[in-house]
C-alpha cells in the first residue's frame, strides 16, 4: 500500500510539473492551454458532431475544465474553456456538476461556484453566468431551463434547515424568473408530460442517521410551477431519468451501511414505485430500451468499495447483462464516474476518476463492450453532453 501511495505521489508531482510547463500567465493567474490527441477513430455523423465532457475538479481548487471529442476527426481536446476565454478569472470554477446544450447555448452547472456558466454551443465562448447557490443539475423545456439547488451552504449537518428549490431560467434573458421549493438537497431532475420530477436526497442531513435522508421525488406542474405532490421512493435519492415510454428510473444510494443502493421504477401513470431492481446505479444512461449502469457503492461496515456494471431492459425490467465491458478493461478502471452511449453507433463511453486527485481517463468501448481507445481527461471527469448538428 505504501509503495502504491509513493507511486501516486510521484505521478502527482510529474503532473504538476507538466501543468506548469503548459501554462501561460494571465496576470497572476495561470491559464492551462488546450491539448489535442488523436484517437485514430472516426465515423460519419448524422445528428451529432461530437460531445463535451465536463470535468468536476477537486472541491475548493477551481479546477473544473471542459474537454471536447470530435466524431469526424477523432481528435480529443482537453481544456478548451480556458483558452477560448482567457479573460475569465478562475476559469470555469469550482466543481462542474452537470452540463447540457439547448438551442445555441451550452450550459455548465458549477456547483461550488454557485453559478451556471452559459456559453456559445459550438465554441464554448462565454456568454454570461447565472448565479444560483449550490446548484446541482439542469434540464430544459420550452423557453426555459430548470436547475436544482441545495439553496444553502455546502455543509454536512443533521439539523440543516434550508430546503432546496428548482430555479426557472428564461433562456432568452438568461435570468432566474422563478423558484419552486421542493425537498432537502434536490439532485437530478427530469421533465415528462408537463411535469418536473425531482429526486430529493437529504444528503447533507443523513450522515450518521439513516432517517435524516429525504426519500421522495417531488412532482412539479410545469405550467403553474408549483409542487403538486411527492412520490415516496427510498432514502438518499440522486439520479432520475425517463425511458422511451416516459416512465422514470430513480436511484437510491442507500445509507452506506446496512441499507443497500437500489434502482427504482416509477410508473408515470400510477405515480408510484412499482418495481425495484437489485443493483447499485450510481450513474446510468438510457439508450433506446437499454439502461447502462455502473455502481460505486461504499460501505462503512466493510470500509471498501463495491464496483458493478449492469445493463437493464427498460421494457421487461430484467438485468440482461452484468457486464458492460467484456474484454477485461474494467480491471483498469479504479472509480467509474461518468457514462454515455452514442445514440448513433452505440459506442459506450465510461470515465475513470482514479484517485480523485490526478487527471482521470476517458474510455471508449464498442457496442459489444470491447475497448476502442482511452485518453487522459481532466480531474474527475463526470458529465457528458452531445453536440447536435442543427439543420439550416
């Protein structure tokens, strides 16, 4: 163990030296220059040119960065934001938590910088920033963007008093025009059939006491922008995504002790949980009728991580494969942290956060789970958004 730690320290020092040599100065602030690598893999495009990958960066370090992969050239470019926006202090900011494209704008939710960064979707050129405290996830509908917010400071406290909200943003004026109060520490949200579904976690309040966690999904009427009711699910929710039928898949992280992480199915018409899938789904991506999930489940009982991969059929609710990666490459992935499936050629992208200190890795697998390529990413790579081709 000491030998591995020593190796990590050496790699970290090498990485710091490399970063220093590649940096340019902006007054007393360093700018990391972009870097390009060829994956030697290209394909014809139909609806998407490529994708952006948002790297979270370590909390408190202002190291969130933005990478881009071009399907047509096979070129992977690291850290495009700082170079395109050399006059923005602190660059993207502290902890990139979500990213999305809507219309001609690219939105990055920067959690601990309390802002949504708005950019030109093709170039990542900054347009403005929208201030939202402790913001988490973003979704779009009509003329608006909706962002979840913990509302209060980043602090673990079983007596946390501030309930969370969903902010409504006008995508023309880029101003917050309304708020809808929900549960404590709301995380991911989904929009289906005129309703906004919000996974409330209570993550700041459950540490040490399971009953402190939230266990509901808030249902907001999108027209009146008011919370109609809540659906009881399970403790410590995080992710929520709709399948092709408009039904919802919600993940619970459990309590990291005796209560395991699980994936739940909410029947949209019944407005209730009707099935439980016995897997950890830390993050997942739904493509057609398949849900690709990885689980990174920590236990305070074993003091260890359990890492799993599963594919679930969203029609039958059956686990059809307990492997996503089929060539053994999963043994090289220390901590899976992000996942995406290319909707056109079905390539599977999985990120590895590693030790959360040094740069991570982006892996590309074909639809059969065999590795195509891997490239170094930024620090804690986690969030994807596809770059659409808009027809003139």
